């Protein structure tokens, strides 16, 4: 099963410093704050959440230059934060300004 794609819009609220893996791949971790109104069970509801995200390679270098407070649309896939964790993180493949 190959269906794992996520898109979310919001404001970047926190960006960690750009770092590199032992193999030399750029990595940056950051958080995005999302606020919207969604329809659930036929009713409108306010949705607010903060999503942890990570970017690697060229995408990490691009995101490391974005300033906190910037509104963006992120597209990527969900994966566990680490091998032993159940916490999900958005792995970003694309970023667009909103």
C-alpha cells in the first residue's frame, strides 16, 4: 500500500538550526501551526494544531532560510519520528508560500 501523502497550510512557528547527518545530508526540524474551520459530521468546527516536521537535503536548506511566522503550504508524507517512537512527523517534500 503506497497511499501516504499529506498537505497542510499554516505558519512556521519554530525552526531548528540546519545540521548534517554523518553521511553529509542536510536536515532541519521545524513546527507549523495550523488553524482552520472544517466540516465534521455535518457541522463546522474550529481546528487548531501544531505539527512537527522535518526536511532533508535541498528541501532542508530551503526551509532553513524561511523565517518564523511565514505562512506556507507543506506537502509530504507521515513517518515515525524514530525507529522506537510512535509519534508521527511530517517529512516535507515541497513548500509553497501562501
